[in-house]
């Protein structure tokens, strides 16, 4: 049973990362449709929060009905205690809203491929944070995985084939900040109890993220929400791909596999981003980029085969913030 749950967590982590990887392509399409990055960011967090609360509400109604049929008393709280609630709010602001803001701003200034490679620095940042927390060096399989992913990242985004002499410095800064905030999402989520409802965690975090984004964009927030069918359509798609689905997957998977492995599994978002850009935006996909994707997948396999975290990954989330 424990093994099957671990594999389910791994699969969900990969699906969530792939969903997040599609985000850059969708944002580029929405910007080409004439919408500003601030409008899209707000729409994304609004629809993400709405989707998560709707799904959570339906799930809890069904659970209560099932409990009544079986004569089982259910606990009414969804976050456990105030410490968990505070932790979710902090993660929602730092890990969700700041990542969304920084990454979208980077996409507005840089090519999608360069923005994703900057975001992708979250992999080694998370492993570094985990090593500092545990006061130990990463394992050999972790080093191997990071090496594969680092080389694969350079190849997959075509850094060896493009002229990088003229870059938007502000865009690069936003991209690096998105990597830091994204790594903090993985790292801090590992401190939450593993038995918390992943839907409840995601809904709480998304609400904190929404409140922060609205506060940051005031007094333009109401104007940015708008009622355009096109804008709301983009917002619904972004909310699902960039907030609701991936963060549910991450909140389910991180406490069960550990922050370090979760960050490595998150590498799947880069191949997803490159393939989506090739298929939808008609960006070129060279043999070197294909080889880079293969190296990234090899890094994921190497991360899964590491031995030291296998017995302890499920224990990472037993503490609380």
C-alpha cells in the first residue's frame, strides 16, 4: 500500500510538472491575443482559487454523505491547526503568487525557452536548501541527477544554438526570482504534515496567493479582472494549468516523496514546455534539444533510484511550520 501511494505521488508530480510546463506556451498565446501580463496573472490566480474551492467543496460533500451512510463521525476542520494554516498562507504567498508574478513577468520580456531555463534553476536550489536543512551533502544519485538535468536543460532550450548577447536584464532577474520562489514552494511544502488533505492545502494556498496578487495590483485589480469572454477563457485555462491542477499534484506528492526528489521530478515541466512550443508555437526542435530532453528524463530516473531518501521521504512532511 505504501509503495503504491509513493508511485501515485510520483505520477502526480510528473503530471503536475507537465501541466505547469504548458503554461509558458499558453501565456505567450494569450499575450499575442492582446492581453497584458498583469491581467493574465490576476485571472490565473482568480480561476485557480475558484476551481480548487469548487472541487474541495464537492469532495467534502461526498465524503460527508459517505461518512453518514457508514455512521462515521468526520472532523470539520480542513487545515488541522493554526500552525498549518499559517504555513499554507506563507507558502501560498511565497511559493504560488510570487512564482506566478515573477515567471509571467519574465515571459513578457524573454523568449519562452529562456524564461523556462531560468525558472528551472529551482532544481539545484531546492536540493541545496534540503542539504542545508539536513546538514549533509547530496547523495551521489542526486548529484548524477542534477548533472543530467543541468546538461539536458542547456541542450533542451537550445542555449548552444542561439545568440544570447542581447538579453533583457529585468527579464533575467524576474526569471531567477521565479526560480527562488518556486524552490521555496517545494522546500517549505515538505514541512507540512503529510496527512493533510491536498485539496484543502491547495485551496488555502491559492486563496492566500489571490489575496496577495490583488493587493499587489490594487487599484487596478478590478479593471484587470474584467468580463471579457476571451480574457476569462484564457484565465480559466491558465488557472487550471498553472495553479489548480499542478499545485494539487504537488501538495499530494511532496510530503510523500520529499522535497529533494519532488524538485527533480519537477524537471518534467521542461520537456513539456519545449514540446508544446514546438507543436503549438512552431518553435524549432533540433536534435540537440531532443537529446537534452532524453538527459532530463534520465535525471528523473536517476533521482528515483537513489537509496537514501527511499526510506525517509515520507517522513519529511511529518513536521509542521
